[in-house]
C-alpha cells in the first residue's frame, strides 16, 4: 500500500512539473514539430522526459556581444555602405552569376552584420594531415599571439603534439590562449590541463555544464574550430584536434574532412569571433590593436566569415542556405556528416530539383551517431522522388561540411546540416565568393562521388519491418537531434 501511494505521489509530481514545462514551451513558440516532440516526451516518458527538457529543451540563450569599439561604432554605416556598393557593382551591366552572388551576399551581410572582405588568400585542405601540418607550421612561426578555439581537443598523441608546440611558443613569450568546449573536452584530466597552464598557456572552458556554476544545461555547445596566429593567419573548417580526426584510430578508421587556411582581411573576422567568445568565458577584453593589426591584402579572393548561434539571429544559416539554393541555376552540391533537415530545407532542395537544378547530396554510409543516420535516411524517399541525387560514402568517416552552387560560390565551416547546428550550437562558416575556390571544392566532391553509392528512389516496402520502425522513430525524434 505504501509503495502504491509513493508511486501515485511521484506520478502526480511528474505531471505537475511536466505541465509547468509544457506551459513554458507554449509561451515560447518555435518550430511546431519541436514543440510537439518535447510535449510528447514530457507526457510519455515520466521523469526522463522532464530531465531531458531541463538539460536540453530550452532554446533560449542570451549574452552581451562585445565587438571592437571601432567596429561597433561604425557597423550600421558600414553595412549600408557595403550593400550600396554591391548593388552598384552588380548593377544593370552585371552578369546573371554576379547578380546571384550579390543576392547571397546581401542576405548574409544583413543577417550576420559581418561584411565581405576582399584581398584574401585561401588554401583548402582535404587531407587531415596536410591541415594539421599547416597549423603546426603557423604556430611555430608565431611572433605575438596564438588563439585557438575547438569543440574537441583530445588528450592523445595529436593533442600532445600541438600542446608541446604551444608550450614552446609560450616559453618564447608568445601569448597563447586556448578556448575549448566543456562537453567536448569532458575527458580531460586535471593533470593534462595543468600541462598547459603550468607553462603560461591560458585555457578556458566554454559554458561549463555544472550546477554549482549556475550552468547545468548540456545544450549551447561551442562547435567552432578557429586558429588565429598574430592576427594575420587563420584556420577554420570542420577538423577538431585528435588522432581520430587524422585517421589514426582503428575504431573510426580513415577520416575525411575539409579545412581552410586564410590569409588577409577575413582573418580579422575569425579574430573577432574568438575575442567575443573569450570575453564571454573569461571576461577579458582583447579588443586592442595588438590583436587586430592593420589588415593587409594577401590575394584576390572574396571571403565572408559569419558566426551563428543561439545568441544571434536564429535563422542565419537558414537565410544563407535558402538564398544560395534560390540563386542556383545549374547545380547544388552538399557534403554533410549529419543530415537531419527541417521542412524548410527539404522543400528548398525539392524546389531547386523541380526547376531543373542538379541537386547532389553526399552523406556518410556509417556514422558515430546511428539515430542521426536513420533520421537522415527517413528523408531519402521524398527527396529522391523530386530528383535530388543522394549518395552514401563508405570509404572513410565523412566529416566535411561543404556546399557549392554553380561553381561560383562555396561554403565551408563547422555547421552540420541539422537543427542542432542551425539553432542551438555556436558555429562558424566561411562563405567563398570565388570561382576558383568553388571549382576546387567541386573537384574534390566529384572525386568522392566516384567512390560513393547512389541511393535510388524506393518504395516504403523496400525496408524491413525493423528498419521501417527505426526510420519512423528517428524521424519522430529529428526535431530534438
């Protein structure tokens, strides 16, 4: 009798708290599917659903963004000036391709407040060792400061190799700051952390998920990958620091990623993003001119680095992707390791395919998150039936996050094509308004495509009973992934 009373009391408590959580969901409207999925979890999963909502359900995140005073003072005027310049440059005499680029650029500038930069030199790496070696070379050549920001930094051979290079520069008097995500580096030991700090390297953990610090949510992870050396050389893309990201762990096998080295004015945008995140985490103002030396031209390429995250316009990535898809006249090519689109992205890709644009999507055949893989597969039928070409790649663990449009525009960054990257995580993306860079990305895409298996339109009867249940469950949970 006592156990029955206790269970009744706990059930009433659960549903009372679930009701409060449901009211909170209803008072902050967002995607209906996500709202419904959370309310369903609260009702059908006693206590488990409530705990999951407390840890990861609330999409709100507020922080004061502190940009360089000079930039903050002039940003509105610069924004208007650049938009006017784009319209003048791509006026009546502009080609159709130039007007399409101008449309993407205007959307990206208006939604992110980050300008286009010219005079850049961009080197793209597809082999992970090439990228890591380039970072090591830049670190060894540092004279004033080194800023690094990573979601995952493994305490393995690769992590120790970079650590030792950073320690050597710190001993020379170079300022070294390392910002890592708390969840992404949860496997760090105190002794490993001390090997940095004992040698003068400043280390900070982004948004610790600890109750005694008042921050107990596991959401809002910093998924960015940034390296800035002396304010002149920068790196960004999809590669974390760790043996698996160089294909050196048998569990994961070969790894395939896309990363970039940037020299020129766009590096200052990477620096601004790092400085803002560092200030939020450590309350240290790094807005001085020593961290933002005069930008010098290093090439002829136009680049725009844009941050996205829950503290900004929550639709930045949607706006940019939709503008790019709408501008396409011939082709759209996408590589993403995690494909869990919302209805907006699905309809946009279908519409492009219906109007004759060749839309190709390359995703991994295996992944470290099986539910994400099945959630993505649940969209295959409706996409392939509209003419979208889907390919699964199984020769390596595909980790690149890349998009190309008409061989004139490209995008490389840290954001996956899923709702977590688009709305919850902090991400950084480089938009490349350059024919040569877009063609370089396309060449790599075509090489991968030759080893991939094309997914053909199939009826639902193709799946076994167990597979169809997996697809349905994964699709149901997709708003939460």
